[in-house]
C-alpha cells in the first residue's frame, strides 16, 4: 500500500512586494514569534512592525528591490520533489513537497492542517542553525499537534544541519565552484547574528543557536583553510546583526571587512553559510555593509539555494527520516 508523506520546507518567509500590508504582516509575525521566547512588549512589537513596513515600502519601491527568498524556497521544494522521485523509483512512498513559512503565507501551521490526513508529515527547517526560533519552533508545533490530536504520531522535524559533515562537503564544493580562483583574497563566512547578552548583561533565557554557530563556523573555517582548492589567505567568521535587545554577536561583517583592509587585503568573498537561501539580510543589509567598508572589491557567493548537490543531500535526509520512522 502506498504511503503518502508530506514534506514541508519551513523557511522564514519574506515579503515579495513593496506593499505596506505585506511587509507589516511579515515583520509583525517575526516579532510575535520572537516574543514567544524574548520579552518584547506588544506596543514595541506593533510600533516596530509599522515602522519597518513603511521603511520597506519606501526603500523597496525606490530601489525596485524584491526579496527572492520565498521564490527560492518554492524552487527548492520543487527540485527536492524531483530528486526524491529520482532516488526512489518503484518505492511505495509518495512524497508531496511544499514550501511554507514562519512569517508569511502559506504558514507552516496551515500546511500542517492541510496535510493532517497523510501517513507521515516531515518538517524540514530551512535554517542550518537550530534555535528556539527555527527548529525549536517546529518541534513545538509538532508536539502541540500531537497533544491536540490525542497523541497521534507527531510530525517529524528534520534539523541538526549545523553538525553534519556531509553538509559541510556540500558547502565546500559550492564555495569553490563559485570562487574566482585568483590567489590572495579573504573569505568571510557569515551567519545571522544572535543575542548573546540581554540589556541587563545576562545570557538569554532561550536557545539562541550561538553554540551551534560557533561549532559550525569553526568546522567550516578549518575545512576551507585545509582544502587544497582554497585561494584564500584569510578565512574568518562574521555576523549580520540587528542590534536590538542587548549585545549581539561579534564581529559584524563591516568590522570584519575593516580588519581585512587593515591587513592589506584588497579583495574579499562573502559566503553566507548561516542561510540556505538568499534574502534581504544578504542582498541588501550585508551588501550595504560591504559598500561602506574600505575593502576595494567584495564578492558575494550565492547561498546554496537550488544547488543540485544540496538537493541530493536533502533528499537523503528525508528518506532517512522516513526509513527510521
């Protein structure tokens, strides 16, 4: 008998237009989820959402910028479905792969409702670093759904990418396929920054993902340094921060680029390994920091996005989860 499996790729989800309602809603949902683990007063959440929505409307309209992040996730879902069918011809498992989002429609919760009658549901976090706001939130949704449905089998969360050497190999192959090949530039591996101390100087009371970032960053940095394909004379970690709520991870991308310049290096590549898809954090905020830096030439290596090897890797993780269920 054919087993029907729903595979839901769960990404952040960014507004795809410059409209105020869409951008306000995306920011509002982002703050609401952060407020589940952080003390963010509701009036502040609302004010920041209004300000952010207006800011995006003006900036995106004047620049013509549109976030590709949701589109990339949809393409990842399509390519993953194709790869699963290639890897399992004649299998008794039917995979239906969809994209869903934490902060924009279609929401993860809605896709879980729509696929509740499937034999199995898989939630794949599309963030390589686990925290209470990424894989932790998916696990919370899965646990809550199991309780609501009288202990029915909960959705399975696929996570732990930050500690997988197989993924590291995918990253390295992708990086060197896009590197210029010229000797001597710097490489900065960037992650979405996180809170390390609150306003009172205390460690945050939730899983921020910081230890996972440190481990993943250190492993990738050493792997790049030791790879014979590497043209880089300097490899380090940098963070894309928001600077709200306390002290964030250091160094920022701008500070790292300043240090690169001080060492006499005039060229740098930036590879955002803390993301599985390009979005506004990279395409606008990171590039603005690069433009403000003294480094003469800064190149951005695209995220894994629809990388073929990445799709094969994800398909392997999905099939493993199904076989272990």
